[in-house]
C-alpha cells in the first residue's frame, strides 16, 4: 500500500481491533493489521493478546524484542494499513552514508562539535563516500555471505576494483600512481594512512567477522611482498589483475609447526635449475580457498626464501572449519612437488625472514583498525539496547551496574582510538624503514591492547544483552558474532602475548645505558 493510500486513523479507531482474527497494533505512529500474521508470529497470537498490545500502542513492547530492521522487511511493511493522525514517525534508519548520532558510536572527529588535528575536509568527504558505498554495496553481501559461508560475490569485488579500494587497502605508495581513487575524491598523492584507516573502519563496522577477512584480506597481506620485492615483470604479471579483482592472493606463512614462530617454518624449497621444487603444508591461510597465488615462506639450503606460488599442479587447498564464517576462505594448503619458476622469488634467497617480517607492521595495524571499529559498534549496540530494553519498569540504563559497564567500554574504546590515531600520524610522517625501526614494537603493543580490550568489551556486552547476546539472530546477533569472533584479533598477525613481548624487548634495546633511578 503506498503512502497516499494509508489511512489517517485515531487511537480510538485502532482500539476497536483488539481480538483474535481482528488484531491491529501501533508501532511508532504506524498502524499494522496483524490479524492474519498473528498465527505466524513465533510466539503465536496468544502472545500478542496476552501482552496487552492488541488495539494499542505496541512500540515499547516491539523494540524490547525486535530490531527496527524487522519493520522494513517487505513481508511486514505490507501489513501497515495506516498512520495515527497527528503523530510522526520517530524511529528511522540512517540514510546510506550517514553517521550515527549515538554518543561514542563514531570517533570524535566525526561527531558534531568535535575537532581533530589529524583529519582534513578531504578525509571527511572520503569517509562519507566510503560509508555510503559500504552501506549500499558491501553490507548486504556481507550479511548474506556471513550466513551462507560463501566467498565474497564477484559483483562486489568488481565494484571494489572499479573504485580502486583494493589498491587503497595497501596504504599510500607507488602502487597508487596513475589510479583514480574513489571516483577522484582523493588523489594518489593526497592519499595517506588516515584514508586507509577510514576504509578499515568501514570494514570493521560490518559486524561480520568472517566476511571481514573474506573481503580480500589475503590481497592486503599477500600483495606487498610482491610489490616491494618482486621483479618488475612479476609485478606487472600479478598486481594489475589483483587490483582489478580478477586474481586473488593469499599470504601463506603459518603452519601447524610454525605460527608466531616464523623461524620455525618447515615448508622446503629446493633448487632444480631454473625452478624451485616446493614441498610442505600451510595452515589457517586466509582466502586460501579461492586464492590464485600464494605468497609463501619456505626454507632452503641457503636460508629462508619467499616465493610467489601460483595455484597449479601439486597445490591443494582444503577448508578449515573455524569459529567464524567460511566466507573467510580459511584453508589448509598442501604443496606436493610444486614447481615454481626462480623468477617468482621475492627478495634475495636467505633474506626471506626480512621479507616476511617487514610485512607484519602494516598487517597488524590493519587488524587493529578493524578490531577497534567492531568494538565501537558493540558499544553503539549496547547504548541503544540499554535505552530501549525495559526492566523493573525502567530502561536498562537506569541500573547503576549497567551504566558502570557502559562507562568502562567507552573508556576502552576512546583510549584505543587515541593511541591508534597517534600511531597512524607517526606512520604518515615516517618512511618504511623508519616505521620498522620506531613503530614495530609500538604497533605490537597497540594490537595487544586493542584485542584485549575487545574481548573485555565482548564479555561486558554479552552480559548487558543477556540471553540475546548468545543468540545468532535477533536483537543480539551482532554481539553474539562479536563475542564469538573477537579472539581472532588476538591471534591473527601475531599472538598478543608475543606482540606484547616484542614491544617490551624493543623498548629495552633502546634503553639509555646510563639510565638509573
């Protein structure tokens, strides 16, 4: 029924429809005829009658049980028969590209009345366009794939490639030269790590942790070694197709024998003339199920070496079932006498660990960005829920213990945000070597801090949502996903205990020799 056909009704009109078979309710000034739907209601018609909402305003009861998105589904929107005369709709979804008005739901630089030394008007324009793109194009696919476990839709990949988002996710650098970024909103010369942070925040806000990694995270961590250490011919062969979304890359470092202990790699590469012959296995390889190339760490008789291995004879991938969606394409990879051209060597033989370790800073920073964005989304969900959930005749946020939990979550999120933005500012003002020298330990400590606070927030949010926080659908579906998958951020790109130790060891190396109490 169109808006013009909707009847102007009074509350008295609605009150006449209050029995089984003749049941109307009011939700946020809109009148719904649920007479036929009542028997299909999960709780049956009796629930609607017993709750005392038949023929009355059911707004409070509805939002105590359902998300607003339920009303927007076509099958329920069709039930609307009118509006209450003189009343206006209060609860509306944000338009695509709009920022949340919930306090602390967005970083302060996006909140009205606040300022930041880091972000320019160009960053704000870029963020608005990126938010709109993710709302309209990426999020529907993310929700679908997170549930069905399928890889990211190629149509979404094509649109990411069209705007050069795949390329931008590698950060600023020579790889952006000559590209049109986000329809021309930002030039390759202007693009910096705060632009990339914005992309990662929009990714983290999806609330679909498996899809977040399935959103070509393999390219983000597998392409830099090719760009930085591959021959010009190899770069030309692989990188344009990857940026165009035609080919996919996975970073193949972790093994059952070697996770954070990168030096423990047991995959072996042996020279045979102009070829390497590779044997071994890799485990927990993100995007491995659909990757066309594997940036692979190996042992050789002359030391560690990194090879770009195409999916060819002898390369087999098997899915690994983990706690998050198989949309991530997590794989166990087997290399069985795989022949790889020597031209696919990345960097010098014997310097493989340097190639691998130089890639970690950016990966860990990226994981930190998406992790914090998800944590901030959890905070927003909690703030909304505690306002609309009624307990003991009052909103949940009337309880001091709940407000205390909210205060702690807010403090964590804002502390993480400020540290992250400071580190990002340092990255903007350092070259690659300087970042490795000054920021490797700091980024390790930052990632440890954000991932730990994330798990603490996940626990607090679950307590706030109660049973809904452990239910994969309905009001607490985001919190359930976040609680179940937040430990990934503490493990991927380096376990948090290892990174904390790295940060302290690097600090100890720089301790002045004459420092004494």
